[in-house]
C-alpha cells in the first residue's frame, strides 16, 4: 500500500526517527531469515481460510466433498452467487448493514470525541463521578442489559427497525475512554490556551484543535466502531424480527440454517459479505500501518 | 495498529491504563490558565448527548436487569404482569446442571482459546519487531482475520472441520490417520471453537504487543547488549517485563471476551433438527454461558431467569478477571 | 426495500449524520412490513419446507384485493415468532407454527385469532381429527389449521435388507419390523451383513418411542412424568440402538448427508416428512429406499399449522387464503414439491399421492403413510415437554459418546426435574 502520510505530532514513535537501532548492524544477515520463515507460516495460516472459501465458493458442493477434494478455484462462482440472490435479499441486507455502520460510526466519532475532549482537558464539577460511573459500567458484560434493552426497544416501537441497532451502540463507553486517553496526551495544552486567548469557545477548540490533532486516534475508533457494527450478530438476531429488514450477518446465518446443505452457495454468500469490510479496512489501513518503517516497503 | 500511532505516549499501555490505572498516571491539566475561568455550559452540553444515551441504554438496563432477576416476568403481561419471586431464580441457578455445564464449557474454551493464542501473538510480535522488510505487510496479513465477520468465518470453519469430507479430516486421512468427529465430540467441538478464536484474535493481539515493543526505547536494549545479553535473553529480561501492562491488558480483554463466547457455537450448533430441542451441539458440548442465557431469555422467554443467568455470567467473568489481576500482582512482588 | 430503512434514514438525516450519501441506494421500495392499516398488504411467515413455495406464491397471486408477502424465516422460527409477538411489532398477519411449538403457543392463544369465528368449523372434518385437535385450546378456541402430519414409519434400503437375508417387499418387511424387537433383529442382521447402521442416532428412536406414549414428561393433570414407565421404556429402546450397534451416532446435518451417500446409514425410523431429508441428503441413493410400517404402530411427529395472529389486518381474506393453501389439490402439490405429507384427508386419493415414487423404487408410499395417518394415537403434549425433554436428548448423545447409560439416565432425570420445577410442574 501507499506510504502513509500522517498528520500530527508523529515523530515520537517513528522507528525511522534517527534513534539508534536496537541491534548492532553487524548482526548476521542469515539470522534475519528465520523470523521471515516463521512469519510466513503464520501468514499462510491466517490467509488460508480466505483462499479455501474462494475455492468452495467457486466450485460445487459436490466437488468440495469429493475425494480427493478440489483444491483450486473452479468455475461455478456465478451460479453460486445467483443461488444466494435467490434465497436472501443480499443487497437489501448489504444496504442495511452499510447504513447502520456508517451512521453509527459517524455519530460515535462525534459524541465520543466531544465527551472525551471535555474529560481530557477540562475540570468541571462531577467530572470524577461521571467518569467513575462510566468505568464501572464498562466492566459489566453486555448481555446484562440485553433483555432490558429489548424491552426498551419494544416500548419505543423500534423492534424490527434499524434505529434499534444504531442508538444503543452509541452508548459504548469504550470510545470515550479511548479518545480521552488519546486527547489528553496528543492535544497540546499550549495550543488550546492560545486558541482560547483568541476567543475560541469549547466547540471551536474541539473542532479546530482537538479533532485535527487526534485524527489517528479517531481513525482507530472509526474502524473499531465500523467493524463492530458491521459484524454485530447477537443484537440484530434479537431485535430484527422483520424478515424484510435484516443485516448481512443475520441473513448469512439464515442461509446456513435453512440451506446448509449447499456449502458452495453458503460460502459464496459469506465471501460476498466480508469483501466490503475488507476493502474498507485496506482503504483505511494506511492509518494503522502508520509508522516510519512502513515507508521502507514502498 | 492504532497504538503505534503518533503520540508515543498514548501507546498500547494507554488502553490498558484506561481500564486499570486510570487517573493515577496522568494528571489532567485543567484548561483554565491565567485565571480566566472557562465557561462550563458548553462543556456540559458536550457530554450531555453521550450521557443521555448512556443513561437510557446502559444505566437503566443494568438496574432494570437486577430488578428482573427477582421476578417471574410475564412476556405478554409486561411489567405489571410480573411477579416478585425473591431469590427463586438464583436458587434455580445454583442447582442448574445445564448452567454448570455451560460454565465448564466456557472455561475450557477460554483456556484453549486464550493462552496458546496470546503466546503465539507474542512470538509473532517479536518476529515482526525483529525484521525490517515487509513489516507493514505482516501487520495487515495478521490483522485481516480480525476484521472478517464472525458469522462468515464460522461458516468457513464449519466447512473445514466437517466430519467426513471436511478438508481437515481429508488431510488426516491422507496422512493415514483417522478423522476426528470435530462437530460432535464434546472435546473436539471446543477445540474447533477455540481454534476459531485463536485464528481471529492472534494477529490482533500480536499487533498490540508489537506496538508495545516499539515503545520500548532502544537504549534499554543497548544497555542489555552491553551486559552481554543475546536476543533471547533480551526478550526474556527486557521485552517481557516491559510489556507487562500490555500483556495484562490483552489477557483481561481476552478473558472477558472468550468467557462470553456466543456467535461461534450459536452458528455452528445453535439450531438442531426439529426433533432435538438441544442447542450448543450434541451433548451440549459447546453450550456456552451466553448461549444458554440467550436460549432461556429469548427462546424460552424466561426473562427473569435470563436476567439471573446474566448476573451469574457476570460473577464468573469477574472472578476470573480478578484472578488475572492477582496473578499479575504476584508477579510484581517477585 | 423496506419502509423501516427509509424512515430510519430520515431520522438519521435529522440527526445530521454522514450516512446521507447512501440514501439513494435505498429508495427502491416494495415489500411492506406489518403496520400498514389498510388490510391489503399481508405478511406471511413460514420456514423453508413448511409448505410448497410454489403453492404459496401461486395462491397468493390468485388473491384479488390483497397482496400477500411471503417470507421464509431461517434460524429459530419459534424464537422469531415469540419475540415478535411479545414485542407486538412486525407481527405477521399469517404465520406457520411448528407442531412441536403448538403446545406452547396454545398457552398464548390470546395472540391468535379464533378460526372458528371465520368458518373453521365447516371445514374441520376435512383434516386429520387428531392433528386438528392439537390446535384447539382447552376452552374450544381453534388457533390453527393443520398443514401436514408426520406419521412415523420404518425407512430401509432394499439392497441392505436383501444382503441381510430379510424380506425386501414392503409388506413382508413390515411384518419383520412390526415390533421393536423385530426391528432390532432386522437392524442387527443388516449390521452383520453390511456393517451399516439402521438409524441416524439414538435420539431418533427416543423421539418415535415417546410419540407412541399417551403422555410423557408432564401428564395431562400437570404432574411430573419424567421417570414414568413411558419415558423409561423409550429411553431403554434408544439406548438399545447404541448397545446393539445399529445407531449411526451421527448428529450433524452434513455428516448425515455424507453417511447416507456413503451407505454407512441405510435405514431410519421416523416421520413421513423425514423422507425429504433422506432424498435431498443423498440423491444418488434414489430407487434403493423403501418404506414400511413403524415398529409397535404409527405415531405422529411434527407436522405444522397455519395460524392468523391478532395483528392480522384482514382476517377473512387471510382465512380464505390459508383455506385455499390447504385444499386437497394444493396439499397434494405441497406433497409433490416439498414432501409435506398432507393433513387434508381428501388429498390421499389424488394421483400425486397414490402414484409410485422413484426415490422409493416406484413404491406408492401412501399405502404405508395413509393408513398410518388414520391410526394415529391421541396423545397429550404439554407445553413444557420440549424444555423438559432437552436433558434426555443431551444425555443420549453422551451415551453414544461412551457415557454409562445408568449414570446418563440419572443425570437426565435430575436436570429435567429441575427444569420442570422451574416451570411449575410438581
């Protein structure tokens, strides 16, 4: 991928900074081959299921289950895909999932960074109590509130509707913790002080100073939230009772349960469901491989 | 990933700190220097939307859940139709052989799915840290399993481990070994679930470790090298001790998440034939605590008992998280 | 797509979210969820294989003045239906109910319409009496019309029986397996001759034997029956399938299909609808299978119902729709398309059912299932039976994994007792 260009005060962590190398450069070159060997075994293990799912999705179920099995991609992909389309509303589910993930992410970034900025840089009455409460409830497992959340959704009339997925997801304390931690160290107080002297209020400081400086932290929170929303399964399984309104995950699971005998078709569906998130990840990944050494690999 | 990010100070330890050390290590500078008091109205305004949602969807549900666990809740009757039953749900819970089985299953999946995974992640991180080429490629490749949906991945693994014609058993047969009934033997089922967890989370944890390793200043290694420590010694005596906060953080997070495993067994073994009312696979070998909770709450519609199970799950998770911290502290004393 | 997404997007847009660019992608409206008030758009839920998809669509298309939107619900149908009923939102107008779930929905009969008000009484006699009665509440409310039955029978492969020296003709084979002892003898001979199992796993035997009992885990007066002779006898028969080595000990769907295809399982004891599982799991074995009577006489397993919920926006039209779906002609089509064995008696005389079937080597299976359907015993199925039965099934699979049968029985009973107690059974 492209060499990352990072805004913000990144110099600190960059290994490419003229900090001295850990190991004396005289170390034997031979020894440096071993890690690559080990790492490639791991890479193969990590990527093999993807390859195998492509093999399954492009062959027929019968090919896969023959002895010896087919180990190379076949020519039945379109047939398997059209079988998926015949059984579930794939694009409807895709659109639902995308809308929920995008809206959730946008709102989480906004709300959490606002709250986090307040906690990171401002002293106000109740700050400690509120943050302690956040910490305490963060420790509680999610399913503790599953039943009441369902009953609340019932009262709101949101059962079977997409806002039932978005709104509870906004109340995730993780983002506030993360952004508070990030902003308290990366947003320089001097700049804030200066901007206040210029007459900037809280929201302008947030928008003009905190948000630009904390962009890498926000990028992480964005992908974390997006992936979590995209892949959420338990909650949609419970609240999305309307068969016309499903997400990719619940549709996929239905494909498996109702038509589980056609593995090739199920795999084609699974593959199609992960491609968008993979593309999104690869697209955003430049934020994550962001350190100096990344530049070494073109 | 994240954590390699720019401001070195917000490194991997930072996430750990937010869970554990919190305010202790970092003084927050009130942004009111020079005596001019910042107006607090906008500050409260900024935290209000989050806390409003947090109150409605986290605080209220937790309190409500505690109330529910003392009720026999009538699904159609609603709150008015429910009946206070005291500790009866909890009495049932402690006698419930199925819940005990679910606890044991969850613990076994935790042991099988956490410790080998974290050890492998450390090795991977050390390896990536030691190379200069392909660094970002490795990061991406190892991280990729983590962004794929659990449902899709579970479907892949279900096909891989399928009993007679799955690739794993075919490979075993090719080696002249007999196949393993991966999806019906209670032990093999747990191994499959643990393998899935390992595959999906190993790279994620490796990247957290890597970030931690990169935050260790080079001078420390130089000093160790001057003392005559080779790379292996350096790993044991420098890297590992300095990584302790990150290791503790990943162990706690992995403990919390694996003890609450749900999707893998639900997709692999959730629904059975019409005749067999079991879930969690044959012999309920992969019935986890959260899967049992789900069954009781949303299949049997026993909300009161479901709430009691949720509290039970919380208690079990809490015990093991505390054990994690205790172990970490014992290490400190040495 | 759905209204929900659109209205949701409006809300989201008001919140100033960044999702607006996706708006255009979602404008192709069409299907309607529950909630419209004009009584013209009706939602119909069923699961794959409940009834012929073609019949559902064709009959829906023939309706005038209403639009029926059928949805195939995957996953746990009962869970979806209870959730939506308890939420009171997205409730379908018309829905299928599985036979094993009916006892529990009978206790929530206020969520369903009484079909007697819509004319069910007039057509009651056209259905199997035992099955029709299974959807009647204690106070005489009729909440469902039966789609199908699951009269039990013995499935066997002609070539396996021949190899074992058993009679291959269904009538003669039926005499050999007329009792459980006879069935076990035959299965052991098949095992000795071919090495193959005669049933998928022990729980299949358990289910059939239980279905033959007048009452099982909970008696009609609400008493605990988990240790009764009826349950113990069924358990012992199931364990015998393990000790005699005639159970395939297969518990997963893929493994079962593979075992059928490989010929390591060559028989079954189970309901009529199970034939579809065999035929779709191992199409290559077509022509080799036969059906004959069930050991110790037929019982019923499964078989579903069509119901109308109280949320139904057009009861009369909906009732006409389900009535048409279950007419003898359509029931026969469902049998042809989806192996749904009709609860509508007049269908038994139609060519679709009387014809010989290729999968069974030209045998007219109605000659076995027809008389079985008429001879079904009346049984009491308590709403708590399904939950209480679970530990027994779990322990049976443990027995096949090597657990001692007596220990397994004791564990099953104590776990079941606890569940019964929680449900209020004394």
